[in-house]
C-alpha cells in the first residue's frame, strides 16, 4: 500500500530497555521526520533526515538515535528508555523539506514503565 | 529561541459559527506557515498553508491570514460543522542559521469542539 506506515502502533517497554520504532514510506520522499506529541507541547521535532545517510538533530534529540540507510526507512531507537520518553511518536515525510506538505503516519503510542 | 505560540488551547463553538485560532512566531526569517488538523487516533493532516510573500489565502470555508510585521498568523473556519471538531496545529518553518535544513516548529495545538 502506498503511504507512510509506522510500526508498532502500540508498545510497552521497561525502563532501561532499547526499543526501535519503525517508519516506512513508499513515495521516495527525500525528507523524513520524527516528532513526539505530548499534552501541552504539541509536536516536537526529534530528528530529521534530508536524504539517505543525512540526519540532523531537532528540538529534543537527547536519548534518541536515528539512521537512514535507505530512502524509504527511518527508524528511531531509544537506546535506554526512560519514563519521560512515554509519548506518542509520529513519523512524517515530505518531498522537498519543511517548506512543503508533510505526510504523517498513524503514530506509535509508547509507554515506558 | 525558536518558538511558536498558539491560542486558545481549547475552543468550543456552535455549529454554523466561526472559529479563529491564532499563532505567533519568534523567528522573523520564517517563511512558510502550515496548519494541520488531527482527528482522534490519526496523524496530523495539512489543511492549508501560506508563504511569507502572501497576506491571505482561502480554501472554501478555511482561510489563513499572515501579518509578518507582527509575526502572527491566524486560521479562520467559517460555517463550522461537527466534522470540524479536531485538534488544530499551526507551524512555522525556520531557516537554518548556517548550513543544515529548514525545521518545522509546531504550536501546542487547539482542541476545537463544534456542537450541533
């Protein structure tokens, strides 16, 4: 199916564990983004990528790692999960960057216990 | 620093009334201002956007205005309908200081409820 998909949709993990959230898009968009959504904060940018093998930090990158070996995939890894990383995570992609429409996935609700 | 403030955080209107959501941004170099609508359990979806060389843009019942001098922009929804109920986010695109790429900074969101 065409579009942008995130997996898993829901995840519960324990403090200190490593967890990876997956994001896959079928449009061959150059840009991909990871946001976290928390009540009262809206959407905050964690990391973004302008192309394969090019990534950069956003507003709240601490505790997260990303990679982009292929254009269509942009996984987000929490190396040692903390309770403060409990959030809803959204992946997005766009064709030409932050000055054009971004297409969002359905989100992953992550709970760290 | 880079900041987008959005007001109000919640808005309740009667069906058929108008709704207005306002945002201010801090970086005068911002040049792109999209509005996203998020329905329950879904990701945000673009509903309208405006660029810094335009003062107003309209799409059916939705309009956006931009005041670059005051660094604020607003979303106007006329003849509201129950299906307009959702969370609305404004955003501003921030150019890089040196190298890098534009970043999109979001406001905190407005929960709009339209009552029949």
